[in-house]
């Protein structure tokens, strides 16, 4: 009986094991199908997906300018020196602000991108004149009817207005104290008087020479009674001299007026700008070295990534 029981137990175990290993095709296909759909939920988390990389870099402005004014010493003056500092380190600079004085003359900032390379005087033309006109116009000093890029009468008035607004007088374009303009004006006056004298002489000849000493009509070489060829020539030449004198006066007037010295302006790309450093002090001699450094434009951080820090899709 014990043997029979053990045999039955063994057979039962073999049957159970076979049922676990041996499956019908229908049962195997049923086990491979997807489970019935169910609803899965999870809380939503709002955050920025990022991968942070810590770098060393330098912060620089888009534009950095060393202010080193070149002020020409006038007659009887010594070496140019800094007489006023009107900004402080790490301070801000507005459009049209005076940065400092050199030998009593202002050095100011205007908006522009073209570097200064010459003095601008009445009659000048070019892109730098157009830049000056735009800069003064943004400060409320329009150049009137002057063509863009031409330093005419409207630009003269705009420059005078700007200098008056910052409390200074502009330098004249000619350092002769107006002698050239006065000479041209005197030449016109003399030519006008010479023409009047020639016309009066011609009129006198025409009146007194209408009849000769015998009372007979007196005809000139031109065929017109009372007017000699010499008197007519004198009037014509006087008119020519007056026209030439007036042309010279027009040219003198066009080039006369205020000027913008190259050493009195610093062009910056944008405002407000920043004063980075001021190595000079009141009394420092201006000899070509920078008296201050001013920066403008957006701040830019410059750094570099190692090759292993770059992502697979990074193009930086």
C-alpha cells in the first residue's frame, strides 16, 4: 500500500510539472497577447529640462573705447592738461554728456559707430558729417535743410546749439579771428563803390559830352552819343570785379563758422555707456595716453567649452 501511495504521488508530481511545461498552441497564443487596456495616471511636474555646465569666462562690453583726446595747443598755451573730470569710475554716461575738460575745452560723447579721424569744418562732406548730423538731431539740434553728409549752414546752427546746451563756445573754423571773412566783405564793398564811381563817370561823360565845344553833337567810337568806349569798359570791368568779389565772399561765408575738433568728441555705439576706469586725474598731462576707458553696448560673456563638455548635437 505504501508503494502504491508513493507511486501515485510521483505520478501526480510528474503530471503537474508537465502541465507547467507543455502548453497547447491556443494557450501559448493567448499568453502572448497584450493585457486589456487600463488607465495609468501620474502627477504633472512643471520644470525646465536642462543640463548645467559651469565655465570660467570674461564679461566684456560690445564696445570699449580708450579716451585719449588730442587737443592742439593754441598760441601762448602750454602742454594740454586735464582741467576737469566730470564722470566717476563705474558711472554711467548719457548721450551728449561731457566726460572731461582738457585745457578748458570739453570732451563729450555722441552716438555713432564711425571713429573720428579728422576735424569737421563748414563745407566738409562725407559719412562722418552725416553721423554728426544724426547725433545732433537725436539731441534735438536738427541740421535744417542741409543735405545728408554736407556741413552747411543748418549744421553750423545745430553745432552752435549743442555747444550752447553743454555750456561752451565752439571753436571757429579759422583761427584768424575772422580776418579772411572781413577781407572778403571789404573786397565786395570796394567793388561796389568802384562800380558806382564808374557808372557816375559814365553818366557825367554822357551828359557833358552830348555836345562838343562847338555845340555840334559828339558821338563816341561806339556810335552812341556822349558815351566813350573807355567809360563803357570801366563799367563792365567794375561789374566783373564785383561779381568775383561776391563769389569769393560766398565761399568765405560757406567755410566760416564753428567746427568740431576731432579731439573733442568720442563716438559710442549706444547709451547709457559705462566708465570702466579713469587712470588720469586733474592736472595730468595729455600726451596721447588714455585718460579714461568707456564701454558701451550689451555685455557679452566669453568662455570656452572643453570637447567632453559638448553635447552630441551642440554646434558651439
